[in-house]
C-alpha cells in the first residue's frame, strides 16, 4: 500500500526491509550449515587424529570456531558482516595451511593429490563467500590475494623440480583463476542489474508521488480507485479541501501556502490507519481512501480528522481548517460517479460554513 512512509522514505525503507530479510535468511543458512558441519568435523577428527597431524592439531580449533560462529549467528547484536568476514578469513587460512601441509609435509605427493584437488574445490565457495561478505572490489582483491598465495606456494614447491604433478597443479591454478574471473563478472552484472532496478523503482516512485507533499499523486490515486472499485468491496472516499487556501496564498505568499499544504498533509497522514491511503488530488485538495464500510464509521473518521486539523498548530503560526466530503462506494460505481458524490458533499460543506463534514445524499 502506498502511503506517506512509502513515498517520501519508501525507497530507503523498502530496501532496508529487503536487506534485513536477506540478512535473516543468510543467518539461518549459515547457522544450519555450521550446526550440520560440526558433527562431521568431529567424526573426521576422531577417525584421523592419530594418523594425520594436521587434522589432530587444526580440527579441534575448527570445532571450537564452529561453535563460536554458531553462537555469534544466534546473537543478533553481532553484525552479520563481521561473522562472515571472520569465517571467510579463518576458512581461507585453514585451507591454505592445509595446502602447505599437503605439498611440503605430507610425504608422498601423489598419495596426497586427491586432497590437494579437494582444497582447490573449496576455493570456489570461499571466493563466493568473499563476494557475499564484502563489496565487489574488496572481494576481487581478496580472491586475487588468495590466488597469488597459492601460486607462490606452488612455485616454491615445484621450482627447479621436474615433478610430474606440476602440470596438474598449473591446471588447478588455471581453474580457480577462471572461477575467480567468472565470479567477478557475475558480481559486476548483478550490481549493474541492481542499479537498473533501483533507478527504475525510483523513476516509478517519482511518477506516482507529489513532489511537494511526498504523498501519492492524482495518477496513483486514480489507479488505486480503479483497483478498489474492481474488487466490488465497499470502501470510504473522503475529499478534503483546505478552507480559504487562496486567501492564504494571496496574503502570505505561495511559499507559505506550500508550507500549509505540507503540514496539513503530515497531520492527515499521521491520523489515518496504516491500511488507509491519503494522496494529493490537486491544488489544496486531498483524497482519502479508507476501509470503513458503514456511513456511521466513515463520518466518525472524517470528524476525527477535522477536529485534529482544527486543533493542529502549524509551525508557521497559522490556524487552518478543512472541509470534508464523504461517501461510500457502491457496486455499480465508476470513478466519475464516486467522485461526483464526494464533490457534491464537499460543496455542501463549503456552502454551509466550511470546517465541517458533509455526507453525500445523491
């Protein structure tokens, strides 16, 4: 539903809501992954702690880290991006350490080669997490750093040695280099697509928002009226007109008149419910679409709004009143017939002294 909050601040509010929802889903995904991974790590440690020094030393640390990561994910006061970066750097250091161990300290390189390849397969998820946890440029630099470290490790290990597995190692390097490049292209495409959506959304908001009051404008209200009428469900239509507005403009100037429009729109907006809609119909007129289906409740709403504005103290030290024309929709209504009844009621409110609520009789 379009309201003041979804016009003046809707752009930032909507994206903030999406960001928070995405954060919650990521927390849940990470937490499930951590809780599922800890038992697996424990099992591997129990099976290989005696025959694999690397597992014996590092896996207890990894298990403790997994528990701490899970607690951090549950404690929502800890920003998610902190957890992501800590996990990213920790996992990267772990697997780079494992690569060093396999290449230099394991012994038979051919026996260890399957695990070397496994380390390189893990690099792809690490690179992906980098683009999730950091901005694109920082993720690219991080991935290039990891890639440079693996190249340096390999160059040191195979330098001057006619090792049969050298070609395979070069292939692994080429694979993660290609993966890093592809992820960068995808991240850049995603960012450009997001910017396009952002621009399109902003243009849509501008086309349907009154630039002075930041309320929905006549175009948006007309579309909403068509939708409401098509549902064949009763609703209340109220036309609000600021009394003696031309006199305010003539006496105090158009800038003061604009201030009056903004403050009146603020007051009206904060008095209606979240499910109701207020927009600027044109000039000094506002349109309210409310969910009341009975005349009594519709008139009560209009009277409450009238009294609120009558007692409202404008910052520009002026007192203003407004007149209300109220009607209920009918099953055979068109926009023209519905607005005509509300206009007639507003005309009676003006003719009968202003600062009053009138009900349609036609």
